[in-house]
C-alpha cells in the first residue's frame, strides 16, 4: 500500500469522499466495477509505503506530514497493490487500509515537518548475471533534511539495497542498507546525527542477481523487478523538500555510479553497498 497526497485526485466524485478506482499501475485483469484513472490528476506527493507482513509504523514524537490548505495536498489517496484481485473483481469486499491521525494546523504537538524521498531506477538485468541498479541526485533546495527511517524494495532478484549521502567534500555517509526480502518495513536510521544539506548528493544502489532464464526489466508486476529506497526525514523549519519526484535514473546498461561525473566511488563503498552484512 502507498499513501499519497494529491492536489487533485485521479478520480473525484462530488459528494463521495471514498471514491474507488482502478489506477492502472499493473498488468492484469480489469473490471467494469471500477472506472480507470491515474492516482493523481496533479500534484502527487509520496507520504507513506507499506508492504505485506510489515508491522505498523509510528512517527517519532513531534514529527508529522503537512496536508491541507497551502500544502499542495488537498486529498489523501490510498493506493493498494493486490497479488490476487479475483475476490474483488467478483464483487467481494476488502478491509485493507492505513490508520492516520489528523491534527489541526494550530497544534503544538507537531514541531518537525516530515517528508518521504524515493530513490529508484529503470533498467534491465540479463539472465544469469549480477547487476547494479544505481541513481544519484543533488539536493538543490535550501533545506536541512534529518533522515530518521528508511525502507528498501525489490522483487525476487534483489540481494541488497543501500543509500548514501555524499557531502561537498566527497565523503560518503550511509543512510541505510538492507536485504530487501526481509520484512519490507521502515527501519530506523542508525546515524541519528546525519543531516542532508543543500548541495549534498543522495545516491542508492540495488544489487540484483538474475537466476532466471530470461532478461528481467524494471516494471510494475511480479514478472518484472523494482529498485527502490524510501527515505523518511524531517526538516528544520516548515517546508519539506519540494522535489516530489524523488531521485531516479535510467539504470543499467546506460547509468552507473562509475559513469557519473559528479561521483567518485571509494573501493570500500563499492564493496559495502552490495553486501547487506558488510
């Protein structure tokens, strides 16, 4: 499940705040029960992501996401991915959902504004090979981001997912790392003093091994792969990062850290990033 904020949702029915529609994100059977529309018509911002078997997530004390007037988030939309939709397509019901607490903007309980930043790639991994799916982006807004939780996501081929901050002196600082097939929950960032500033670079790598007898591309179904690292953070001040699209690259075979002129990758980082136990 993915919780997103929309300026305007993909489907809006006046007087019905619980409209359900098919967002068309994956391959599979369709139904006349639900209209088709994108997740958002405009202004999509990621808020939260949850995967099967993960425990509930609680934000740290004093941290909250801004929604409502003046934030660009006029609607909250829950996007649910199903492995088997046969029950729903035949008219059955489902109780999947996320419980959130909403407080007025005047509350004194929230002193830190949160955001969710996603690093992801495209690309392909050839049959019988190991591959690195990598991306790197410069933070170009006057913010001070304090990462406090992270989550990794791949499908069956993922071996390790890692993300780093690279400061202006070229030093690499680990944000988080994990084996993606362990529970895909949000884990706490161990370096609680880590701050990402304007001009710093954030970079991620997914290491995959393709045991299949076919090439596998990045895509939305279980037949495909995904490479994602979610970083949850709070900022000093009232405005989270405006880079709602996060960081992405075309992935292999066209993009690698080693080909990026703004990066210099130390040998120990190259080893550490692909080993979840290192």
